[in-house]
C-alpha cells in the first residue's frame, strides 16, 4: 500500500509539474511533423490503431503525424528512445501495459523509469485477448485444452509477442494455476505470432479480435477463451476466462498515449483534447472500436496516471502468481 501511494503521488506530481513548464512551445505547437513511436512491428492491432489516429490527428493539427515502429526487447528499445527524446511534444509513444506496468516486475533493471520518464496523455482502449488454437489441437474450450495438456506435458507450445508480454504473462499464469506444461515461443509481435499458429509452427497463441476474427470465422483458428468481464459481441459463443474457472489470468491489455516527462502541460492537454475527440467520433467508434471489439477509455492524464499505479499493483500480483521472469 505504501508503494502504491508513493507511486501514485509521483505520477500525479508529474502531471501537475507539466503545468509549470514554459508555455512558449505550446503557443505555436505543432510547427513540424510529429512522430508516434510504437514498440511493436507494423501490422498488429496497436500499429493499425496508431496509424488511424495519427492520420486523423495530422489533419486536425495541420502537420504530418508519422508512425515509427521500434520493436525489440519486450518494448524496452522504444521506451528508452522516447524517454530520452526532447520533451517538446514531437515524439510520442503508443504502447501497452508491458512497457509501463509489467516490465518493472519482470526485469531486475530497466533502461527507463516507468513512473518518472513519461507523461501520460490518455488511455486509448482496452483489448480483450482471445486464446487461440490451431484446428489440429484436439480441444474446443479451455477445459478440454487443460485436459489434453495434462495428458501430454511439454508437447504443446504457444506464441507470445515477446518475453514479458501480456500473452506471456497470461499463459504462464494459466499454466501455474492449471498445473500444465506448455512451451513458450516468443515472437516479435502479433503479426508474427498469429501466422505461426495458422501454419502450425505453434499450437496456441493470444490475439485480439482485430487480428484474428476472420481466421476464427473461416475455421482456420479456434477461440478457446476470451478476456474481459463479459463475452465478446463479435464472438458470443466464446466463454470468458472467468467463466472457465480462471479469473486471475491477466487476459486483457490496454493501449495508451504518452509523451516524455517534462512535456509542457499545454501541449499535453492539446494532444489529449484532439486525440479524445478522435476516439469519440461516431464514425471512428464504429469502424475502429466496435468493429474490432475494443473497449473505449479516453481518460484524462490524471485518470490515466492513477490507473497506471493500480494496474502496476495488479500486474505485480500476476507476475508473482505466474513466476515469470526475464533476465
């Protein structure tokens, strides 16, 4: 509880401190292209969402917004790059819980400080993950998968989008709680992990509906369970992990927008206003939120800062349950 309060105080102080930054930059912001760094390869859900938001943001701000994919080392490469970028609003980052609330519990040391090095702008969406199986796996739900895995220890493997990623944490938690042995095969991102499951290189993987629903409906992948509090509207026959008896499996992720710490408050709030306006636009909601089964958030910087602390506590517990560590 003391750690929670201390971290929350630090994050909220960082949000408040932005107000004291010089406003000169904000008066003419932006007057050159903006870069959004994404710590994952092109083609995945977070990359696609970042590009759609970036294109609309560029139109509203009158400057190009470019997406720069910097995958590698469990998002550490991109996070370190953004943490050391000038705090002027021209280098931003769209990332997941791995960067800000998971990695600190997995790594003994990080090349950035998840509390002090970033200014939260808004939590964009929540992604409820599907546990997917190649059709050759003789299981149509989580109970059958666990029974098969227990009878065949070490014969199944699963793809994540990197050691320490949310799918890695989710499966390791499931393995620990169910008492099963499934081998981890890390890939660089969902654009590599889902095709690996399709091709049978791995038997299992996790993905959001945006990257997998077409394959599920075509019978090329089977959905065994889904994260979230309720079933997915697009796939109403797929039970949740909670329904399946595993409520502690951390089976959802979030996407959030950040700037380097010290970015002027006026710049942060201008970006917040423009991005949340885009997120709430009815056309955007229908095409990019509803159609891809995201849960819309669009929080304030202060709300996002408080959420990050609570999410870090939740993920610390999940890491402990799973036993996952990254050297």
